[in-house]
C-alpha cells in the first residue's frame, strides 16, 4: 500500500511490505531507479518477517521535486530519509542503499546514529577515497555529454545505464522519464563530506557489496569504505537482500 508523506519540503511516495511488527528495513534506491526496483528484494525480505519500507526519492517515480530541480545533495536526500523513518519506524532501523542511496544510508548512520542499527551498502560511489577516480569520472562525463548532444536527457540516462545493469525496457523507460532526478543526483554525488576519522568511528554493523557490473572506481570505493568501517564486512556477491539478511541475523 502506497502512502504519501511530507519529506524535506517535497511529497514522497512510500510503500510497505511485510508484517507491521517486523524489524524495519529502509531501502533507498540509487540513480536512474525508483522504489519499484526494490520489489523482488522487498518481497523476499518481507517473507522472512521483516517490515520493508521503500520510497521513490525526490524527482523519481511518484514523488515530487522542487521546481526547477537541477541539483541535490546527500544531506538533502538524507532529510527525506529521516522523514520516512519518522513516519514508519519507532526505533532504529536497518538502512540499505544502492549507489546514491548507499551514500544516503551512510550519511544517516553518521549524522543520525540513533536511527540506524545496521547498514547494507551496494555500489557506494564514495569516490573521494579513490585516487584514480578522476580519470574514470572524466571519461563518464564525456560520454554523457556526447549522449546529451545526440539524443537529449533520455539518451544520456540510457548511456549511463549501459554496462551497469541488465534493465528491461520498462525499467529503462522509468529511468528515462525521471531524467531530472538522475541529473540532480549526478550533481550531488560529491556532496558527502566525510573524513576517514569519521568513518573509523562508525561502529555500526555493515555489509558493503558490489557485483560483476560495478564500475572499477566504485569497486575501489567499496573496498576503501569496508576497510575504514570497523564493523564492516566486504561482500563481492552483489546481493543486497543477502546483505540485509546478514546484518539482521
């Protein structure tokens, strides 16, 4: 059942799966995605007795966005996530995020530690800790600019997704329809200001996962993050649902 709540100044569409008395798991989607992408994992986890909460982040799916919407920050997105937790979780929750959503999950644990009892992060683009990331990002930006000139925002979103996912036509169409959310996210990727000392002090249980389609720079970022978090386990299986089960066991 979908509920509409007020986020940090925008309306957010939130869905619940599983028993209301189950331990709360908040799933935060990444770029070029939406809450529907979580449906298989949400059903799987809910069948195990967990209460799964998913939502369309601002600019995606059924949720609103400021007008005009040209950029966001991790902190702004975390404000939305806190609003969702306020509405659906009485106590600390497991927070799982994919891509940009992994940065939101991490920021939640850093700034609102009382709200997070465990983390599961897939493909965290924490590229500030990857010395060679600049070259990879420059090449990616050039590809996006070429696609924009040739076919507009929808073509750029499709180009970014190439090689990252085996998305079907419906998933691609939803991502392209939320192009403004994608570009706002892209503008905010580097906005999480966190130090190695802050990460070393974060003792919450965590699983950091990547998969075979994860870009090399993000794999390196995941390795760095897992090495810094004292309570983290590194998992290359790319199974975020499995990572959630691991931290809720």
